[in-house]
C-alpha cells in the first residue's frame, strides 16, 4: 500500500464508555466479556505485534462495528481530507466489523475492495456468506495477491 502511494489506516475497536449509549447491544451481547476484551490496554484492542505499524499511518479508534457509521469514528473525515476514494478492507471479524465497515463505506460512495484471504471469521460458513454479500452488492472481492497486483499496476 505504501509503495503504491496509498495511506495505511489501522482501525481498533473499543467498547469503553459505551454501555449506556449502546445499551441494546450490551443487553443482548452473548459474550459478556466483550466490554473487557475491547478496552484500551487489552489484548482484544491491541494491534498484533507482527503488524508493520508506522508513524505515518493513521490510527483510528471506533466505537461501533462499522468504522463509518455516524458517531463511531472520524475515519470518513480522515479519508476525505487525504483525498481517498477507495478503501481496502482486511481484518477481523469478516461478518461483523469488516462487513459493517465495507457496507457503510460503499454507502458513503467509497470504492470498496474486500480482501477474501485477509479477513477472518469464526467459521468458514460465516466468512463465505459475507463474501457472497460483498461481491453481489457492496465490494470488489479479491485475494491478497490480486490486490498487490492492482496496487503495483499489474
């Protein structure tokens, strides 16, 4: 991405301070540990140590599954300010945060590329169902090698 002149944006999710504002989620969350897992300083919030995070990259903290939904983060402002019109989605969880962000990005008029082998879900069935939704309406679904080829002009 960097070699192609693009901007790397890392998105982290927190639930800190959201229990009252997002009470419907917390009332129905099947994993009551979600709040603790997604607090700054927790393993669930941290970026994996093998990722190549650099000072010039953007770090975005979001408060909802979609980074783009109103009130979740400032990602839309950051991308518009940088003149970005295309987002490439990679990460976890395919059918939750990745899918939610991809759908909302497309609805905000971004071109969306969803990287099939750089996203992951809890099961193949969940992962594949999202890929079907993406390719039908919301995104151009590609493999990592295809995205690298697109970025390098191949």
